[in-house]
């Protein structure tokens, strides 16, 4: 059975198709190469079945739901005054409450509530004007109180939706927009971290993270593959970062995704769910979900059953209302009491009015304002600061935005990626790039020369584009006579080509243009050269 | 017409005792009727007490000035907080002297086991600081230099906080509970931490790891005179009675004059019950009026810091110094609390006292029933409206309380895993086995039993059936009170306990759960509803032991509650304890301090 190993190409919104053969072998641990199994899998956005195609097998409909924990970006923890900071020395950010010293009580952090309200509004949720806190009990070394304070029964925000786009078959030109329903957003405490040292048989506990505010975003199982889940998470990440409600850096654990995965035949009830947990990058998330889908299908087709493995934290103990926190009451303009101290209340409408442009709106504006392609707007927003960089360049140059975007995406971005740099770390500032593009736009340099200047600028030696052009003599030959002479010399030396052109083979003209470029070391304007050559040849 | 209170006869037959209104001046009439009903209470006790306080040293035959001064100090210990505060202000006694006398008395009454920790050194330092302030003429207020004690389930920075449990033996908190901090900020001198049932789970102050608290009244002349041992061969040692609980140490400390006020906690009656048994005032304020920050919780939704004092006025002083919003406790009221002096009750025409018939509970002793009736008549005679009311869901209260209490206990106790603080077992097989052993070794049977039943109620499959149902019943119980108060009743009058204090030997015949269920029966409904309630010592029983009555008020209407309580206190003239047994139990080590003992 395992002899032939197939890799399912991710075909979101379409069919899970057979894919090219890969070598035999067991899938390694963790998200890696795709698992073995020749399965015809079908899905679309709402789990509707699609014929399995050539395989002739009954199609499978995968169902993916997500629970996402986003660490709230705030100075202090959800219920204590301890500072929140990544990678601080172990147990250096622990208040009496965080260590669950007896007699300590939780005091709700206003900033965390505001972050959750912002996020809820951005995800089209209804904000509950009254929400409650519960204790979720389980024994674990990194949970000092023996329970987590969370919002289980009445969370702060419910019934929202998130629209996300993804491209079909990895083609940027074929983008589809989908929507996943948001079941709820709840405020809750993060746990500490524990590390088990097997050799010395001890558990090391770091409580720095214990009590940090989290927003748990629960998405309905409206997705059907890893790619969709990844796109939804990416969009959520962008929204959180735009709002500033979470830094949402997955590598730092500020955004943690658990996926619930099941498969079923069309028309049948949902299958048994399993959980894919603790994924720390979006790329691995897609792979891990697809892996799990494949594993389940294979298991079921082999006559097996899917077991819902008990969660590590699951216990038979349930929830209990947190008696130390009164209900969280939020107000809107209508319900706001007249003589209420504004420091003591949160006004949903006030927050709503101050929401920044969300990524979807920003993209729309970019497309409308600059006439760029929709897929380019996605790329601009996907890189932190890139849209701002683009807009800044546009402002400082006469070049049309449609041309600028090429430089931003093809040159700047690919250089950044090659060197694993963020936009902020770019050695070429928007000012320098605009300068360079202006030279190009004024036809002072040729396009190839501009690329050369760009590479020089990348070195970050502090030279301006103009200085580089002068130093390296990259400026276009402005002396028309000199250029005419060079053209004449090329024509004179290439009798055969001239004959061919005169005989009607216009393609050969390009060779002559190339020769002129070579002689001028790329400093000639190809359009002008072409004109001069044509004029001379027709004489 | 008197108010009918049904009397249960031993056979279970229900009779109705109708008490006719007593004509004449209420106070004298009351006293007369009262003493007639309980002839074992010697007449004129109160008067003697007042004389003793006014003229220290009288009748002792001591002449030496130093001794007189000591006697003065001894008598000083028996005054009220407000009186001793005035004495401090006038320079009749210094904070250090006062502190030393209290510390000395704590030593000579060590056999009571009222204190777990005596913070002698820090107390003397605090007294010294206070003395400096008085010398500068800048005392911090009425509490400056006043020796107080705090139940050992309040966190005290630098002083052990044990909850009378192996789990927290040796635990020194890094912070002060808000109430402790407030007392210290106002210059109070913290003498030490008082004994309790382990984690406040109990009604006898008998179930702590440091042993039971003995009721000071066990050693009173009043008790000795009336409760002759059944046979002389019987060990006198077994004649002592319990304090009630769980704040028994605090009640005993106030009752035995080792401090002027003490903090207790009250979850189901833990302040009022021992106050009743020890003959002191025990106030459970409205839930949310006083911060719980730093009080090691029993049931967060019912716990309230309690106040134990010698008189109602003193309770108002403590209330004024402790009440109000605390940013560290989100369940405290937002508004500031205005401290008040209790006015004299003069206009009874607008006062309506409710007598809840359900508080005539099975097991209520006939003498307490009689007291209750007389108290009702007292108000009626004064011109107040006294009406029988019904709180129909009261009978479900204890069962409901049991479910909610144990569930919260199970949750609250989860943090004691031996990792961050407290006892940690040597068991090292695994984290889980370390947890299990730590908790087995750290908690007594009572605590473990409540955790076990609480976890049962919290199981996913049981949650709706028990916890949610109990919450609904709790709402019904609270609504009973709302309805009664809405009907125009201002204050409810009930007994605090079913009977006077039990002999320790008898008390321990029953298990903690049974005892708690019986002993909390008249007190815990107020916790369910979050209402303020106060025990006012009323009289001595046939055995010469204190008996108290309870007043329950409207939410946050402490002023009204205390006004009524103060008036009542004044009418009943509860006798002062006459302690005679100190010398016998004194080891003799503190010879020079004997002169500070009771007489």
C-alpha cells in the first residue's frame, strides 16, 4: 500500500486532486513532506463535495475549524500589574497574583478589554455589553492557581465573520474571497511555561507568561484545507497588527493556532475531530492541516476509525463562575450613564469610531488610488510597512504608481526576501528609491542602469543615486551627435545585418540596438537608438 | 399583642408561646424580666463592671502605687476601644504600656490557644512609633496605639500566616491584606494572629492544626458557679467549652481582653457564631463593603472580613476604618464609605423589626427562644413595629450553601500544589505524585473532604444538577430578604446560635460537616444574600455562658443596623466576664505579670 506515495496538491476552493508521485517513505515527524496515500479528496469552501475525479472513490469533505490565541499587546497582564515582555529572564515578571499567592484577587486590565472590543468590532462581531468570567480547572505546573480565568459562557464578542482571500493554484491572478464565521472572542489568561528535565527528573517553571492577556478567537469549521486556514490566519494576523491589539508574531508565541480537523462523505454528518496544536508558523499550519486531512482519509479508507485524542489539559472538571470578578459591563453612546467617570467605563461606539482602516479597506484604497492590481495590494499589505513604503515612494516621484509597484515588488521585495530583511531594515529608503526612479523617469538613466544603481544603493554606502550615476558614468548619452556617430559606426560594421533589415527582417534591428548599447555601456536610450538606426537605415 | 414565636417541645409537638407586651419603662422592665427568666445570671453584674472600670484597684487591698498603676492597666484592658483611645489621648496610658499589658495577658492566657502567632517584637515597635506620634501630639486617629488581633487567614507581611494548616505552616506572606494595611496605616498595633479552624472550615475553632481554642467563659466565675461538674472525679479539664468558629481565636482574644478588637472572617457565620459564644459583638458587614484582598478565601462570593469588638460602638469605629472601595478587590463598592458615629435611637415609630419564623429552627434551645421573644417585645414596647415575616427558602439554605461552599473550596484550594509556596512533599516520583502527597500531607480531613465533594459538584456531568441549581436557590434565598425588606421591614431579629457553647468533649463527638450544618443554620443565609448582620451579646444561659441575638439589615445599611444594635445592647446590659482561672493555668513563668490578670 505504501509503495506508491502521492502528494495531494492543495487545491483550495477546488478539488483535492491526485498529484505527482513522490518517492516511497514514511512521513517524518512534524510538518514536512506530505503523507503517503492516494486519495481523491474534494472540497470547497462550505464543505460541499466535489466529485472525486479519476480515482472513482467516494469523495471526502474535509472540515477545518480554528481556535486562535492572540496575546494582547499591553504593558501589563490581564489581571495583574506585571509587565508583559518577551524573553525576559525567567520568573522576573511575576506578581503575587501571577504566582497565585493566597488572598490575591484579579483586577481586570482596561487595555485588554479595549483590545478585545477593537478586535471584535474589526471582525464584525456583536459586542456583548455584559460578559462574564469563568474559571476553567486543570492541574498543570504552569497554571499556578489550578484554574484559568476565561470567558466560556458569555464572552465579550460573538457572531462575527472574517473575509480572507487566497489564490487558486498558486496563481496570483486568480484570487477568490471567502468568509469564515467567528463564533466568539473571549478574554483569558495565558499560562506559564514548564520545561521537563527528564535526566534530572525535575520540572522547571517560568511564570513570566502566566496571566498575560489572550484573546481566543474561535472560528467555525467553515474551512476545508490548510491553505484556507492559513489565509484566514494570515488575514487575522494582519487585522490584529493593524489594530495593534496584538503583535501577533507567531514565532514569539503571540499568535498560536489550534486546528480542529475532520473529514466526512458528502451528505453525511461531520466526522470525528482531531486537533492539530501548537503550530508556530502559517506555512506549517497549512501543511499540518493537510497532513492531518490525508491521515484521516487514509485511516478511514483502511477501515480504521478516528479517535479524538484527549487533550493534554482536558479534565473532567468543568467551569465555575469566577466569583472575584463582577460581570464586565460595556456601554455604547445610548447606554452610557450621564455622570459616569470616563476612566471607569468603556464606550464601544467611541472605540468603533477610532478603528483604523482594516487591511481589506486599505487594499481597496490602494487599488483605487494607484490603479495597481488587486493581487499587488495583497503583497503590499502582507509585508509589514511595504504599503507605506510604496506610498512614500509614489509621493516623491513623478513615475506612475503602476510602474513604481514593479520596482517595489520585483526589486525591493525580492532583495529583502533574499536577505531575510524586513521593510524597516531595508538599506534602500523610500527617499533613495524615489530619487532613483526620478532619474529613470527623466530619462537620465536607462532601465538597466537603474538596476545597477539599485544594487549599488543596496550596499548602503550612503551615496545618492545621482552620485552613483556620476561615479560609474551610468548617465544616458545626452550628446545626440555622439550617439549618431556610434550608430553609424555599428551600421558600417554590420553589412550582413543591414542587408537583412533592408530585406525586411526587422528583428535583426534589435541586434544592432544591442550593439549600440554595448558600445555605450548601456548609457543610451534604447528608444532613441532605435529611432536613430531606423532613420539611418532608411536613408 | 406579643409576637408569636413557636416553641418546639422535646416530643416534636409545636406549641405557641405568646408573650405579652411588657408594660412600663423598657429598659428596667427588660432587665427585670430577663433576669427573672434566667435567674442564674447574677443581678448587678453590669453595674459591678462599670464600677471596676471606673475605679481600678478598688477592693483589692493593694496600696503600692506601682501595683495600682498595674491594676489601672489591667482594668484599662477591659475598657472599650473608644475608652482606651481616649485614655491614650489623655496620656493616662501610653501605647507601649498598653501593648505590654496585652502581651503579658496573652501569655497568661496562653492556655486559651487564642493566638497562633504573637508578634511581640513588631507589636512593641509599632507601639513605640505610636508613642512618638502621641508625644508629638499627632496621633493618626482613634486607632493609633490600639492593640488589635487578626485572624490567621489574613495575610500579614513579615508575620506568619498559617490558616491553621500544615499547608501554610511557616508561610510568611510578602504583602498585607488591605484590611491589615488599613489598620496599620491608622496606627493600630498588631499583637498577633488568631487561631481558627483549618482554612476557616468549621464552626468550633477545634479543627486547626494548632489545636482547639478554649472559650474564656469556661474559666469565668459565671460558668463555674452554674455548671458544677457532674462528679468531682471527672476531670475538670474536660469542662471547657468551645468558642464557636471559625474565628474562635479572635472572639476569645477580644473576650479575654488581650486585645481591643479583632478581625475575623465570616462566610457562613464564622464571625457571628464565635461572637455569640464568647459574649462579644461580631459584625459581618455587607458583601463588598470591606476589601477581601489578602483574606485567604473560603468562599469568595460569601467571604467578608468580620469585626469583633466589645461593644457596638467599637464595631462602628472599625467599620469606619476598614470600609470602602479597594482597587485590589473588584467586588468592593465603588463609592467611598463615610464613617459614622452611631446615633441614639429615639424614634421607634418608623422602625419595623421583622421576626422570620423560619429561624425558629429545629434544635433551638428554649432559653434562646425565650430571649428572642423578649427581645422582640422589647422593641414592641419601645414603640417599634414588630412583625412576623417569612423567608420561605431558608430551609434550603444549608444544603445550597454546602454545594456552593465546597465547589468554591475545591476551586480555591487548587492553588496549593506545593510549587510556589507552602508545604511541599518530598515525594519526587512525578509532578502529579508530588501534588497528591503535598495535598494529602498539607490539608486535614475536613479540608480534603470539602475539596472532594466540591470537585464532585464541579464535574461536568454534575455541574448543572448541583452547582447551577444551588445558585438558583441562592437567588431565591436572597430574594426572600429583598421581599421582606421591600415590605417595609428595616431589620430582622433572629437568634445567632441554636444554643450556648458546647463542651469540647461533646462537640467533637460529631463530625465537622454535621456541626457546621447545625451551627451555621441561623447565620449563613445572610452570607448567601450578602447582607450585613451583627451578633449582640444578650444574656447568659442557664450554664452561665453567653447567648447572643442577631440583627440582619438591608444591604449597605450598616448605620441603621448598628443603631438598632446599639440601642438593644444598651437595654440588655450584658454582663462582663469574670475570669478567675488565670492563675491556675498560668505556668508561673510570667510571675510579675500576674497582677495584670483578671479579677
